[in-house]
């Protein structure tokens, strides 16, 4: 018998109806009993309870960690504040020591001046007459010598006035060829009257925004005041972020006014006055120029050393007017920082540039604690000579 291939044998075996394969049906699971359902529910509730406990534990740990971080941050902040207070106390102590040293130098200078004055008076006295014991002595002690501020004015450096440069920089009070110079003379006179009536000395000059002409106003006022007899004027460039007063007068050897305000240099060593000139600008104008921008101008103006130096300038130079050329009021907080050191404000507005809301915002920001002398309208066109925009 011939053997057939395997695939043919499989084909014959599977060709009959009796050989059809019946599909196997999986056994249907039996329904759980009540006891099994209750056990499953109890297990689920136990799992949920465990999950809630784990979540609560996690939250408690997170809260404790946040509390630890907060405590660490508070400790670090307290340490920083303590260090800052310690550094400030050290700075204040150094400033106080420096102030006392300057006061001691000033007292020594006064004593030397008194001794020299006494020696000069003794040299000028006639020979003493013979002493008559029968007559009572009617001699009286000489009065204490009065401190002479002229010594301080003579000690400052002088710079020449370039009339051509002043004309190019629109310092119209120098040559007095522009009829508008009379408005600065009127402003000068009215300002002096207001200062005299109220016992003021310090006037801050500012503007709402830049390019209004506040430095131009300060320079013209300084020259106009220099021609006022018996008027001593000090002008300080306190726009320390963007100093420009030295550019108007053409002074290159300016130094840093911040060094003077910190007490690192005496006022006599920093302030400069007008040299003899052909425009009749007086010699009793002392200008504090600045050639180095000060990044921390507001902090320096609020420092106690600035108050001390300003008082020292008043004591040594005895000025009738102190003008402070400050930055625009709406650009930073320098003017606000300087408010405790000034008596009155002068705001310069630019015609066609300054808006009424800018002036109102400037007045609102500066408050009403410092009196406002007025608003100077600069760059005004089509204004008659008889008009006075102040």
C-alpha cells in the first residue's frame, strides 16, 4: 500500500461532517455571594481610608517643610536686617566722627583767627599809661571776634568766563544783549523779596520733565544774582545723574560733588567762583560743579552727610541764596529726597512741551510741605517784552 502525504490524510479526515469541530464555550462565572460583596466593599473602604491617611500624612509633611523654609527665610532676613543695621550704625558713627573732626578744625580756625585779631589789636594799642591806684579800673574785655565769611570766599578757586561760550549757551544775563534778560532780573528781585520776607535761603529749581531749561534758568539766575550788591550766592549742580552745569560755563576741572556731600573734601576745595571778568559778574557766587554721574543720587541726598555739608556751607560762606539745580521731578525721586533740605521750589516749564497735567502731577508728587515760589515759563514764543511769564 502506497503511503499518502500527510497533508492529504489531514484533508480527508477533516472533510466529513462528523469531523466538524464544535467551538468551546467558556464557563460562565458564578454570581458572587452576599458575603463576598460585603468583603469586597470592606476591602475597598479600607483602601480608601488608607489612601486618605497617606494623603493627610503627605500634607502634614509638606506643611512642616513649608514652615521650616519660612522659618529659615525669616532667620536669614533678620540676619540681613541686623547686618544692615550694624553697617548703618558704623557709617553713622564714621560720619559723626568726621563731622566732629571738621567742627574741631573749624573751632581751631576760629581760635587762630581770634588770636591773630587779638595780636593785631594789641600791636595797634598805644603804650599803657602809668597805673594810678587811686582810680578804679574801667577797662572792659574786648568783644569776641566775629567769624568773617570773606576768608572762605577768598579760599575758593576761580574760573574765567568765556563770553562767546555763554552767548552760545543762551546765558542771556551775561552780555545782556537779549531784551529777555530783564525777565531774569525781575525773577531775581521777586525771589530775593520772597526769601527775605520769609527768612528762607535754599531754593530748589526743577522741572516736570527733561529739556525744559532748568539748568539754563539756574545759570542765568546765578549771574543776575552776582550783580546784586551784598548778595552772596551758592549754586550746586545736584542733577547728579546727568550733570550739565559745567558745560554751560565751560569748566573742565569740576571734580565730583558727591565727594563734597560725603564730607571727603571741604567745600572750599570744591566750590569755584567767577574770575575777574568784563561782564561785571560779581565775585560772591560759588558754584559746585559735577563731572561724574552719581548712580545713587537719591540715597546720597538723603544721607545725613549731605545735611551736615549744607549746614557747613551756610556757616562758612553765609550765603543769602542757595540754588539747587535738581533733576526733573517726574523722572526719579531725587527731588523728593531733597525736600527736607530746601525752603522753596521753583518749577521751570517749557512752552509747547510741558503739559498742564505734568505741572499738576509735579505739584501733587512734591506735596504742599515746601512752598512753591512759582512756575517759570521757558521757550515761550510770541511773548511781548512787557509780559512776565512767572
